[in-house]
C-alpha cells in the first residue's frame, strides 16, 4: 500500500487548498444554507478529488490549525441524520486516521425518529462548540428537494469556533454554488501532468528489485509500465487499481497486460456518476459518441439534434404552452457541463461551443456500443443494431450494403463532403431503404438530384444539406414533422416566392437557414409568398442570406416576422448592392432574443430600429459590414442586451447610449469612429459599469478618452486593445486602480503606444499579452514613479506573459514579477535577462538564445520550448544548470548541428522539424549525441510535412495568426473599393 505522503503531482494543489482553508473566516464565502465558509474541489469523475482531499487532511492532521478533522461520504439522496451520526463518531473518537493517513468513513443511511434526531443534535452541538474544525463532505450532489436536510445538518455545525471550515468534493458546479463555494473558494482540479501520472502509476506497480538486479531490469519495467500508464487516461484511481495488480509480478506478465486496453478500469468512476443521471440525459450524452474526439458542438446545433431524436422530455407537470424544448435542452446541457461531461471550448459571434473530455468520449462509446457507430478509415463492418451513424470518409460505396441493412437507422450524418459522380445515385439508393430516419446531414458540391426520395422520409425532423446546390424545394413540402432545415438555393431565374410556397406547410419547423445564391429573382407578389413563413408557428431560428432583389418595403412587409412570437434568433445578410429599404420589411418580433444583421448598406437604420420600437428581450446584437452612419439609443432599443458586437462599420461616426446590463462589448474596424475628450469636444465611449469584457479594434480613441471610458469599470475582467494607433500610453494609475477585477490584458498592433502608464497598480492581473507594439519597452513595464515603489499597493500577481515583436526590450522588471511562471517571447532580439521564478519558457526566433539560457537563476524551469533558432550549437555545459527541467522541445531549428549537455532531470525530449543530420546524431547506441539523451525516458523525433499550399500553411499557423491574415485581406478589399 502506498501512503498518502507519496501522492505525486498534487503538491501545488494541496498548498492551494490549505491556503484557502486557513483564510480568516471573514474572507470566506457563505450562503443562506450556512454561515460557515465552504471550499469546493470540483472536477470530473476519476480525476482525483477524494485523493486530494485526503492528502490535505493528512497534512492538516499533523498541524494544529484545526482542533478536529472529520470526514463524511455523502449519501445520495442526502439525509442529515446519517451524516450527523458519522460526525458524532469522529468527535467521540481520539483517532480518526489509520497508519496510512486514510480516513475511516463509511456511508451510513440509518433513518431516525424525531426524538433520536433532537438528542443527537444537542449532543453534537455540545461537542463541536469546544473548538474549530474541518469537515470534509466527499461526493456532494445537489438536489434542491433536500434543502431541509442540508439546513438541519448545518444548524448543528454553526456552533463551531472561529476558523471552522467545510471542504466539499463535487462533480457539479451548481453544488459548489449552492454551498457558497464561489470565487476564491472554488477550486477546479486540473488533469495531472502525464509525466507525474506515470510516476504515480509506477509507485504502485513497480516491484522492489533485489540489489543484484541489473539497471536493464528496471529499465524494462519502466518502458513497459509507460505503455500501460498511457492507456489509463490519467485516471489516478485506475492507476492505483491496475498498479496494485501488477505489483510483484514479473516483466513477462507486464508485457502481456500491456496489450490490454484497460478501458474498464478507467470507466469505473464515470459509470458511478453516469448512473445518477436521468435516463433521457444519459441518452443525450451517449448519442454524442457518433462524433469524433475533440469535436466542438455548437449549443444550438446539439440541442436541435436532441430534440429531433426525441431525447428531450417535457416534465409531466408542465404545459406545452409554457415550457420550450430548447430551454429543457439547455438545462440538460448545463447539467452535463456542471458534472464535467462537457466543457465550454469557445464563445464567438455564432454562440457557445462545447467539447467532451477525451476519456469521457471513450466512456460514451462504451455505454452506446451497438447503438451508435462511426464509419472511419479502415472500418470493416457496421454492427446491424446501429440506430445512429456518422460517416467520416468521402467514399461510401463500399459500405452501401451494410448501411442499407440498417432498417431501424434514425440518424445518418456525413461529416465529410461526398465525392464521386455516383454520389447522387448512392444517396438515392440509401434513402429509399432508410425510411425511419429522423436526422439527415450531408454536403457535396454536385447538384442535388436525390431530393425526390426525401418525400418518403415521413419521420424526418432534422435536414441539413449544407452547401449542396438545391434547385428545387418542392421535395420539402411534405416533410410535415421537419423541425430543422438548412440548405443553399441556387436555381438561376427561380423565384424566391416558390421557396416560401413550398415551405409553407412545414408548420413544425423550428430552425430555418436559407442561403440564396445569385440569380434568384423575386416576383411582384413576393410579399404574399414570403408571408407563408407566418404559418410556421414553431419557428425559433430564422437565417436568410443574400436577400437579392427584395427592394420594395411593401414586398417584404407581408412576411410579418414580428408576428412570429416564438422566434428567438433572426439573422439577415443583405446583398452588397442593396441600400436603404433592404431590411424594412423584416422587423423582428418584440421578444426576439438575438439579432444579427450583415452587409446592410443603408446609411440610416431601418425604421423599425429608429421608430420607437423596443426589443426588451434581446440578449445579443451583432451589426457587421454595415453602412450606417449613426445608431439609435441602444439603451432604449435593447435595454437588456448583454452582448453587443459592432464590427466593420466604416461609416459609423459616434456611439449611442449603451444598455446598462451590457457585459460584453466588441467595437472593431470602425475607422471614422473618432472618440476623444478635450475642452471643446467631449464624447468618450459611454460604457456601462457592468461590463466584463471589452475589445476595441482599429478605432481612433485618444488617451484621454480611453481613460474616461475605463474609469468606473470595476467588473471588467478582460481588456483587448488592437490596432488603436491614436493611443500613445495606457491610462494612469488613478484610472487603472479602478480595474480591481481585471485578469486578462491583451495589447496588439498599437504602433504608437510608448508607455505602460499606471500598469503597476493592476494587482489582480494574471495574464498579459503584448504583440507587435514596437515602441513599448518591457524594461519599463512598471513606471519608476509608480506608487508600487512606495509600498502602497501589492506587487503584481502576473502569472503568464507573452511578448511578440519587441525589438528594443532587453530585460524584465524582475522585482515586480515574482509570481510569473509562464513566459513566451518571440522576435525579441535584444532580450537577455529572464526571471528565476519561471516554470515554463517558450523562446521563438531569438538571436540572444545562448545568453538567455546560459544565465544562472533558471533552477525552477520545468518546461522549455525553443523555436526557429539560428544557433548551430550551445555552450559545452549546455543546459546542465537547468536542474529542474523535465520537458524540452526544439522545433524548426534547422541550423542546429548538435545537442548540448542535458540535465539528468529531463524526462521528455522532442525534436520537431530539425535537420536529418541532428536526428542521425541522436541515433540509439551509435549517434554522437546518444550519450547526451540516453537517460531521457521519452524521446520523440517528429518531421512535419512541408506545407504545399496556402491552406496547408494556415494549418501550421495558430488560430490567431490565421484570423489576422484574413482580417488583412478584408481590409485590403475594402480599401480597393
């Protein structure tokens, strides 16, 4: 048995939790449930929450901060009496731990009479009043129906003396929130590092070798053990179980079991939490296994699929009129996120995206086996029981017979564009056989000639044809159950009216996304035909792109979109040649939640934005590539809006009053929007105080105006300034001192920015990125006259710093950056001084690399990445002074002829796109550099293929560089016009 004091990779986590537990009570959080501060450890099933909590308790047991330490495994559903009884056992005992440091705690589910309960409560309060305590509640699940039980327990606990704390472990964010474990008292447990996990596994698995064993015996165990550990998905509990099975076994047995997948071991913890989910939520989760690992699910897309499949169940006590299926679907997704099955991967103008954790994807595949299946490369056979199928290959012909036999197939999703001249015929044959389909999604470049068979798919709820050219839409007219329809209409000379006429019968349609390509015309009676959309009473999402030839206001007025009471989202993209009246007939309903307008070229807003209308339910408004010179008062038009994006508005001269509830604001590429503040002309950006995220890009805003804008934004956590060329300095201390919540500051391409202003007072800042600000010097990050030097403010708490293209910076202000652990530098040719606190360092294209890395003081460095260096070699002693270095990556250093001496601590080496000569020098047993690397457990030599075209080059760039390149292209196009 391995004692807890050898737990690997969690020392920092333990220190962080102990720090939170030892805070003065006045700094802790509390809720209506309890006045005691609660600290939560949150994470997915199997990540090691319980082990960490035990590790914390073992440390605190040796100290004297808490008079008592108690542990309760929380039963589900929770009942107060068993928990109180277990606590009573602790306070009545002199020893709560065994000799391994593990806590004796069993789940008790005894029922109690009122007299028993009152008696126990009185005894417990008397015992607890004697001192302060730490109570651990392990495995908390939140159930609002059990509030009375929780309140009963907490009433007993509140007699504890000052300093008493509660530590909970949970998979549910809402459980932590309900207990008041928010802000600094909420601790999200991250995955253990791979190298630390391997060590953790080997502590349990590696046998004690005799003194006469050769080093090769141990090496063989270690190499085989790494193969096994890498299959355990960084699950600490699985590492313990499997490791103990291997302990004292021979290396031959290890080799044999290294061929097992060990998936069952990694699924025990997820299965236990999965079984607590309602059956319909389980189906929603397991269905997602038909998508590959790492797939990003757009929220609206995923919920539409669940609704189409029939997975969303309305509560029996709710009427159809008051509960919307989308809202129920969002609640399902929120539950899955709260329990760490999904996490938010990104948020952009199209909405929120989620991704499934890799190990939980394996779990989803296991629980949906036989029902969900993915056809991928080298797929041999499709199980005959499959109901939900996705296809990730271009050529499907070889699987045609297997698919046609799936008579109960409900889902068919093609994730790649179909290829080949026979694609139409193939689809026609498949769809004739698959009569029970509810979901069909595909895309290919040829004209869609298979649409005639769609009429036979009477159960179809979800139809996405992507960019497949559609010339006739009458095939859709009998799909009465259809809820989601997305297609591209391309028929030359065809009238838009015919589309609306064909879709008028689809009264269950919830999402309609039409892209109309050039050549589609509109008859005089188009208004009447567009009016057919009014019959779609269930329509929630409507997106129409390229509204060609809709010129007259009266033609579109008949659509009467404002009467579509259930419409949540409306997206309108106009043709570039349409002017003032293109949007007049498309007034949204008053209760619309999200509105997007793209490419509207009118100089004034449509009358429904100016004429006193109020859209009180709008949460998000996006205006992009539009020609408006002024906007109405958005404070009155959209008073409850939380997200506002104003992008590429070349004629916008000033901003209106903004909604007071606004939390996210993006103002980008508004070149004539001049914001300044002086004695003659005062027009600063009128920013609401609730703002949390602010992006200003390519706008003319003066130093004084920026200061005025930021002065009251105490809630601001994220500030992004891009290409603000009129700005020469950041605001002074008396302004930045208001930004007490600022965590992230990104500054890019501000070519005239010369001073950091009062940067030194940003004591809450955690991340700073500076890119292409050539006049800024890192040496002057903190002004010499800053109040920081006078000791009146705390030192900077900056953790991560990324700097690109700072040609004249030579050093960093070390005494102000004592918390910095992550540093990235690119194109900083004169930088020769680093910090001793660094744990992770990335150096890209530095001519001073040898000087940077030869300096003393990098003893804490654990990860080092070197890119695009022109060095041919390093000093003889190399990196041997980097005594804590564990990981080294050298990438695109084609001039490097030999490796330096490397420290004994190194556990991982990667050479990426380096010369063939260097790789030969590292050849096992024969290369000149082999003696330098033979002690490193993990060695990788990677040669990425040379990019063959622009598309491949973009794949090799980061997402941000790709966006910048595309933005440059758009800017050049606008200048040409």
